[in-house]
């Protein structure tokens, strides 16, 4: 899967992806803690930083983690061009080895659908948060019209909420916030936001 994203990197920031990132960012922003200037944030599977880079000014430090080196090369260039001193990248794959960093806020945007073992990765993501840290997951609702050997066809929010609780998260909540045409593998789809806190 990393090879696929390395190949896509130079063509990843399409107008459609930019527009969707803006919608996702707006929804996450509504749910962020009021005081964030003293907090750190990790964007796990953050790719070219489409969702998280504009958040950098709201946080003490932003780390964009991804397994695809070519994606992060583009992100590094953006950080340099935009002169964002508190943002940096880290190449890592938590499903293989957990990076040795922690943060107060963790974003996981359209990433879970690419990871086969959902329960395993949720347990690992729990470890990336400081105590009282907050997890934000944005992904697609389950869509039976979609079949792909390497991608989940979305998620059942009730089941995912149970998995988050089992992973150790508390105050878990989840809701659908956007419907779009041809959003997921050229099929109409909807996005949800799930949140949880590490107590």
C-alpha cells in the first residue's frame, strides 16, 4: 500500500481532495479543545498534510506521520515554502512499529480503511496519545456497493465505537457529517467523525 501512495504523491493534491480536506478540517475544528496553543498534534497517515497543515498555527507542535516517503517529501516542501516552524514530518508505520512520539491530539483521516487489522491499529493509536489526549477519526460509513481486496468498504459506527472502547478510549462518540457523490471509489458515500479520549 505504501508503494501505491509513493506513486500517487506527485498527483495527490487534486482540487477534489483539497475541497474534501477543507470540509473535514472544518468539522474537526468544531470539536477541538478551546485551548490548543500549548498542545501537540499528530496527523497519522497525514500524507501531504492536506488536512492538518492549516492547524499548525493553533498548536504548539504538529507532526505529520506517514509511511510513504514521497508523500512526506511534498509535505516537507510545503512546510518550507509556507515557513511553518512548528510543523515537521516523520516516516513511520504504526502497524509495523510504533513511532516513539506522543501528542495531545491525534488525527486519523481516511486512513483506517487502508489498514487490515482495525482493532490492532486502534490499540496502537491509543499509545500515541498523552493522558487526556483526544483522538479524531474521519472515515467512510460502510458501503456495500464497494468491494476492494485491500480496502475496507467503510465502517459501521456502532462496531467502531465498541472497538474504540475496547482499545481503552473513553467518552467515545460518532456521527455522520457529510454526504457526497462519487466520493468513495466513484460511489456516493458519507463521512463520519468518531472521537475518543485517553483518560
